C-alpha cells in the first residue's frame, strides 16, 4: 500500500474526467450526445489495451466468465453516459457536476433494493440530506416559467439526474460482476459495448466533425481511458474509503472551468446545494471507514 500514490492517482483521474467533461460540453453545440459516446468509448479502447499490454495482462485481463453481464452493464452504462453528456450540453458546467453527485447517493438506495445490503439509519439519513441538497441545486429548474430559466436548462437537469440514476444502476451491476470478473475486463468490455450501442443513435443527427472538433472528441476518448486506468490503479495503492472523498475535488475544478472557459458563474443556491451533497457523501464515506476499522480490530482480537 502507498496511500500518497493512491491519492495522487485519484486526483489525477478526477482532473482528467473533469477535463473530458469540459471538452464534451464544448463540443455539444455541434455534436449530438450519441456521437460523443461513440468517440468517448472507441478511443478509450487503445489506451486500455496498451495499459494491459504494458502490465502483461493482455490475454488474462480480458477474459470473462459471464458475457451477458457485460452486455447488461453496457446497456445501463451507455444510457447513463448518453443522458449525462446531453445534460452537460444544456446546463452550466458547475451545476451539471453538482447534480452528478446524486449518483453515489442513489447507489446506496439501489444497493439496499437490489443487493439486499443492510443500510442503517445513519446512511439513510445522510442519503436524505444529500438528496435535499440535490433539490436545492435543482429548485430553480423545477419551473421552466421561472425568471431566467429556460426549458432547455430544465431538460438538462432532468437528463443529468437520469444519467445519475442509470450510473448508480451500473454500479450495482459492477458490484456483482467483480465477484467473478476482472476489473480490467469490466472496463474494456464496457468500452466495446458502449461503442457498439452508440451506433444505434446514428440515424438521429450524427455529423461529420471538422478537424478541430474531431481532435477534441478523440481526446475525450484518450482522456477517459487514461482516467479510468488511474482510477482503477488508485484503489491498488490506498483504501477506497481514503481516496473516495477526493471525487469532490471535481467541484472546484468545475467552478474554475465554468468561470474561465465557459463564462458561467455559480449561484449561491447552487453552491449551497453542492456543499450539502458533498457533506453528506463525505459523512457516509468517513462513517464506513470508521466501521471498517472497527470490524478489522474485532476480527484481529483473539477469542
């Protein structure tokens, strides 16, 4: 274990994912979400294959015992990716980032519903607090007739939340799959499946991008693949409970990118809601870390 290295890898993955999202937002004006999913997935594959080759796992890392589970995870994950990409194009960048934080909260609920996990009062309470934060962020979008709120922004908020919900479902699939499937296989076959599924949207307005836009879209795939590798590697060097809170560093990055790149400010209400969501998420992570330490101590105590 090397906690510092794990944290640095996690921060690196957060930075790359946030940069990738910014590029997707910048290209959303001219490129539909389905086409963005295609580029994001296809050009991540060479990066993943190169990483596996470097680790000497090119043959073993792609084996699967349950191909259908990859197909189901791919369908759910592709819907999550497509709707969240579409939401990015319609919402201010910091707001889309904040609403995306609903995903880990919904994962807790879905884990109880579909995996039978025991969710105690503290976690349920923090999930409720976090969802209240989502409502704070979302409240200006609840009425398209409100001053300064467009129908497009309301649609963007809805799409982003749909993406968060399907992303949470994808996490449930993954938590089942990793019992028998290698993490590298899960990552690789999802990229393959999403690439194929994105072609379903081909009749719905794909465009031939110019050279600059094509380069940006290819960059999205490369960044996404590199970020996924860094994220996976971070859990090899540090406990999940240590590196997980650094996901929320993306809010600071989103605020900076929104302001300096897209000229988008963040309202006090949006910031307050994001702070509530982040506080709830961190509280759950820290609580689980403490319980994990206590369980390890009890297991190590001679009986």
